[in-house]
């Protein structure tokens, strides 16, 4: 593995254009592109995303809760193709305010946004898509408008109107009746702080078999409940959009399904125009005690594509090209799309009914904040990856713990005294390392892969100047190590006591990119008044969302039971249930509930 080491400054530019590897590597005519894409859809149907959001009106500072359904748009079943969902909140000026990646498992996922308490009042849009759906943005993605009021800002309300909304208004409304054979049994009138029991059942089956459902449930005041379509109606209305998209395709698909992991695409560019690049490989190492090293080959679109595991581990990704130069730039494509629908905004005022509704929501939120009532339980991030993951090279052939030996003043002496067959020596051009092939007894002509805490090092002076006192151990693989098209002529990994490489200077050509693939969603809790003392306490319960459950599954008998307690707020509430069965039957249910 040859690497030319020259000083270079490589910077990261977040690309604003959608550039990634094509699904079709060969060069095709425009007509052939269309034919290939249509053939692709016949063999691999696509997918769509639906969100169940707890309500449609919020106060700045509150949480938005949502449940994700990823659906196969051919069969109507839950899609198993994508492992990551992209969810964004766009402000009234159509600028992304919050962006998050969330895990999908079996076509389902959950998440939440915390609205900043400093945002302006207006129409906000939540949109969701998968990596594959980026091929068809901005039209093919889930979008829903939400109203947000900030009681501490001016009274102006910025309304947003998009071209997509205008198109929807021109179309004849489509009503599609959900076929989910599911019933909901519950009383409809309750007192304050009273237990509510919802009994969900699919009824009797002629064959004695029951369809199992995965559902999400929200219970909110009638005036703020979510106004979105049901899942079946939404998917039915999507058919026309997909037909328009397929008829208008003039280019190959650029994005594929993220089934095996999260895709990260990088390009090598040069300042001052194009310039030939001899780098066949781009290397990515990940800082930590458990060595993670990957490489990517240049594809036909000049991209280097890496696949990351879908987990919540925070990683420092270090990218280094095979060859470097002074005017080289690494350009990392952003995972969120900048293809947004066209919109325009105008200032508006709220009518008296809307003002009263938002005033009540605001009072409830502020009172809960004053009394320190928090219904959100933050996600606990557990770094379980290191416990399960082994070094990419497996068990090293040599493992030397420096505490087992007398202290040596330099790393050159450490290698000379403790690691036979490995030489770290200085030359006129700098330091170099060589490893003896244990099979032939001759030094490899190619340099080994050298790492400090899993980070690839090209400049051996960085290793030579490392203080041996901070080194815990050295792991070595002497025999050739094959990784796909890449041959490593030996591996040397120097592990410091801290394991984070902070005590050594990073070389100029190394780019550190902090990254977390997915965020773990928080959970919402509700009060339990089964204890009499708790029920009689004087702390007010003023929940704007009375109950939220992003995933409720019926049992083998097709039944489920949900329990929650009412609050101190009297009024009319709406129970909304969205769900899908194992066979693709979709259900949307609405039921009224009164608290006196």
C-alpha cells in the first residue's frame, strides 16, 4: 500500500448538490435511462414514509412526538429495505430548523423534536424520507404543516404556502376507507385524574386466526389534534404522484436503499479547477481503543462511499487519501437533502378562536414549567459497540504491554527492544517503518498500516515523537492482511492510555469529522394516580398531550389494552389511532373522550 506523504491542508465542504454514486455505472442514453429505471421499479418496488404526529399545534419549547411507518408502495406492507429515516423540521421560510436521523426496524421507528423556545410564531413543516426517496425529492416525501406560537414574541404569525399545498387544494379530495377490521371499546366520559382503559380488538376470525397490528396512539384536546390523512388514504393518494414521477424520469437513480448500513459519500476535489488524482483509495479510520478501519474505492462518479453501522455511537471519523497534495479538498455530501419545495410566506393574524386555543396551550405549558413537571424522559445513550465489536484485524499476532517492561525514553527504542522484526528509523526524508515478512524473513517493500488509537498515520515522525509514558500497549499483525482489493503489508496499532489520541498532533492531511449516525428518541411518561395521596396532591396536571404511545402491538389473540389517567383539564379530547397489520391492512380510528 503506497502512500506519498506530503504536507497538505484538506478541508471539508458540505456539498449542497445531490451527488452520489449512480445505480447504473454504464453510460446510457436518456431513453435508455428511462427504460432502466422503469425496469428497476418492476423488479424492486419503492417505499414511502408516513408519520403519525401527536398533534398539529404547539407552543415554542414543547416537544413534537411522532411515529414512523415505512411502507412498500407496491404491496402496502411495512418496508424492510431501509434502516434509517431522515426527519426534518422546516421553519416558515423553508429553512431546516431541526434535522435528525432515526433508526428503522421492520419498517417502524419513533422520534421527537424539542422546539426551541426562541422561535417565531408561524407555520412549520415536518418532512420525512429515506435515503432512496432522495431520488424523488422534493415531491416524494412525507410533509405535514404544524402551527407554532411563541407567546413571548410579537403577535405576528408567518404563514407558509408551498407549491405542493397549492396543488393539493386543486385536486379533488380522495376518500379512501381503511379496511382494518379493528374495534375500540372504552367509556367516553371521565372525571379528572380518572383511569381510562382502551380495549383494542380485531374481533373474531372465521379461520380462528387473528391479524396482529402495530399501532400508534395519541390523545389530545380536540382543537389541537393531528389533522393528517390516515395511512391507507395517504398511500392511495400517493399513486398519482408516483405515476407522475415515473413518467418524468430523465436520469438514473442516484440513491439506493440503506439496508445494510448508513451511507456516507466523499469526493476528492482540487482548488483552481480539475486536476488528475492518482488516489484509487480513500481511507477512513475511527478513533478509539477498538481499531476500526475502512477503505473505499473510487466509483464511476468519482465518489468514495463508506457504510457505517446504524447505531448511536459518536465517532470521530478520520479521512485520509491515498495520495495528498497542497490544493486538495475533501467534500462530504450532507445526508439531508437540500431539495425543498418552493414556498412563499406572508404575515397574518390569528382569529379570536385561535388566540383562545393557543392562550390555553401556552398557560398549560408555562404552568408545567413553573412547577418543574417534565413528562419527557431523555434517551440513555449506551456505548455498547466496543463491548461487541472486535478489532478489524481480529486477534493480533503480537501484543506488547509497556508496563511489563522497564521504561524506555523513545518509541524508536521501544520498537528496537520489544518488537523484533519491526524497525522504526530515521532517514533524510523523515522516519520510516518496516516489517519483516515472517514467511520469508525479508522486509516488505511496501510500508505497513500504522495507527495510533485506531487512527492511520502516514508521517512516522508523529509516532517517533510520541512519549512512551502515555502508551499502554502495541498490537501487531506481521503477515499480509487482505481487505477486498486492498493489501496491508503488516499492521501496527499503538494504543495510548487515554485511547483518544489527544496527546499527539494530528497530521495536516488528516480530516476529523465528528459523526453520529442516529439519535436515540426520548420517551414520554404520564402521571399515575393509582395512589390516593398522589391523586390528591395540589400540583396541577395540565398536559397538552394527554397520552402518546408510538408503538402498541396486539397480542396473538388480536387484542391490546391501553391505560392512562386524565389530567386536571376538562374538555373534549380526541383519540387517534393509526396502524398496520402484518398482512398490510391499515387502520385509522377516531374516538371522542370527554373529561368533566
